[in-house]
């Protein structure tokens, strides 16, 4: 028979505050021990176990045998009591106690602590007893608000003319963190999951694409105000672009107007805009379905450049990787070339290929074979070269890549760095340098690939302008000596 007198809480002096402050395991042990001691004391005084179980709590009204049965059933369901084995009316006989599975409450009471602060504007502070803690409210944005420019800005830009390009000419990729964090935010990579697309259809995708297209002009304007002349566009301007025909979007005309305006503004400022589609684009694949999807993705990127008013050229490059060795580099490069020839002429003229960061993948040296076949310019990535150099030194690979670009188009290189605590291949938040461009600073455009986007570019540029620190100069002097 299970014994758990209802008076156990009174015997221990337990209070709601005690329950809230002590571990659940200790609370139960104290209750069980008190109940056991009270039971043994009653039995020692001559009472039977049945009488003990039926006894009411001190100061409480007797509730009858039904309450006793209900209490015993609840204790048995919780698997949280101690089992006292013995015959009824044993009196002086010793009870045998057998421990059962411990019981841990799923939730502990929420108790308001003394001295807790009142709820503030930010949603913090203590809560009432038994209530869940409220989710903190988002801090109100009180910074400057950058607005999407209008036609008058374009007219002023055309009157001002193109500013001199900084040396080196640095760019950043896809997202402007300052504009993204303001309220309302400005960004060009609004997206959705496939389920949302399936449920809401083209009207929803069209609305996202329209917002993305409108936001692009604001990033172009912000870049001009901060003397940045190179920017990589987001590849999600059109979410799920391989699942439909872009002209079928309900807002297609308005989207075209927004993209055309952004292109005109970028040209007025002399800014260079490029693309780097997802690594899922694989022209070297043997899977026909994946190849068709890759071709469609590249064509949509090229159509965006057409809509923005750009002539087909690697000046507005669409940069990709070969996409996989598949056990045989020679065969895979041949498949890539075959896939390349299925692209439209405009897309072919914009395509560039970048060296990889995996030891057994494509080095810049490997890509020279592909360039000889399809004449696509090669983008040299300094960071990738550290992991997949081939037989070339860094300078040899850089100069070989630059030589693949057509006259009149500035070659593009990528710069990124590792960061302590991350995988060696992963990009750092900021870049420290030194950025050794082997004397070609004035001849190339450098895309900085860093997690902190434009903030990484600005911090690095400010550091270069400030010059080396006194410690760095002293270290250099010691090395020279």
C-alpha cells in the first residue's frame, strides 16, 4: 500500500517560495521523508496504516475515503513516492522501504523574487507568479534613415560626372549591413522557403522581387556617398528564379523600371556591378536536370544585367566555379565547356570562372586549359590559392589570370582571410592584410569577401590610410636589421 499523507507539506513547513527556490529533487525527498516519519510515529503509537492514510491534514476538513484513494492514485501515477511494505496493523514491526524511480516536475513554479525591478519599456523585469517570462521587445531604432533615391538623384549624378576610382578599387558583396539594420530596412535578398512559394505563388514572389529591385538603387547611392565603386549583387533578387519565367510575374513592368533606374544610377556614378551565383550552379555535372537548372539560373542573372541596361561583357561578370571534379578533371572540364556552349551569347560573354579552395579541385593552372577552350576570363582568388595552388606561385597565378581578360575590361580578383576559431577555408568578419597585389593595385578590382561586408571594407581602407602603427614599423626595422 502506498502512503503519502496530505499533511506532508505542513509537516515540513514547505511554502510556495520554498518550492520555487529549492531543487525539485530535494523538495520531494523532504516531503517523502516527513511523510514516512509521520507514518512511522503514528504506527508506533498504535494506529493502523489504514487509519494513518485516512487521517485528515491538520486544520483541514475530513474528506473521506475517496480523497484517500485519490491521493494514493496520484502518487502512484507520478512514480514519486516511497513504497512502505508491511502488514496492516503490524504496529511495532519494522517497515521495509524500497526506492522507486525519481520524479522530476516538468515545470517549477515561477516565484517573484524580492527586489526585482518592475517591467520596463524593453520588456524586461520580473513576472507575476506562475506566468511565463515575456519575450524582450526589439530595441527601437533611433539611427539615421537612408531613403531610396528618386529621379532627381539620377539627374544630379549625371551632372556631377564620374569620380576618380580609388587605388586599390575595393568592393563588397551582396548586403549592406548598415542599410539592413536600419528601420525600415533596405536590402535586396528578400526570399522565402519553397513551401511559401508553393502556397502563395507568383504574386508573392513578384512582390519580393519588386522590393529587392527598388532597394538596389539605395545601395548604389550609399556606395557613392562612401566612395565605393564596386559591388556584387545578390543572387536572390528573383527568389526561386528557376521555377517560373520572370516575365510572368505580375509586377514585371515595375520591376524592370526599378532595375533600369538602378543601372542608370550605377553608370552615372561609374560603379561596377557583378554577380556570383550559388555554388549549386554546376555546368560540369553529368546530371541533365541539374545542368538545365544551372543554365536557367545563369540566364536569369544575365537577363537582370540586360534589364539594367548593360551590354554583354565581363565588366558585369557572372562568376562561377567549375562545380566538381567527378573523378576526372579532363572529362569534367569538357562537360563544362559543352554546357557553356548551350548558354545564350549574352550570357557567355559575361561568364567568368574562379579557382577553387580544395586541394584536389581546380587550381588557376587547371583553369587555363578551360580558358583556352572557351575563352572565358578567369577570376583569381588569393585565399583559395593557399589551399589549391597547383604548381604556380601566388604572383604567377595572379598574372596568368589577369592575362585572360579582354582589353579594356579591368580584371577582378577576390580577397578574403581566415579567422581564428573558424575553419581555415571560412571567411573572416574583417580583413587585416597586408594586401599584397604584387604591384597591380591600379590595374585590378578587388572584391573583399568578409562577413561584415561594407564595414570590413571601410575598416581596412581606414587602416591603410592611417599607415602602419609604430609597433609594426619597429618590428619591420628589427627584421631588416
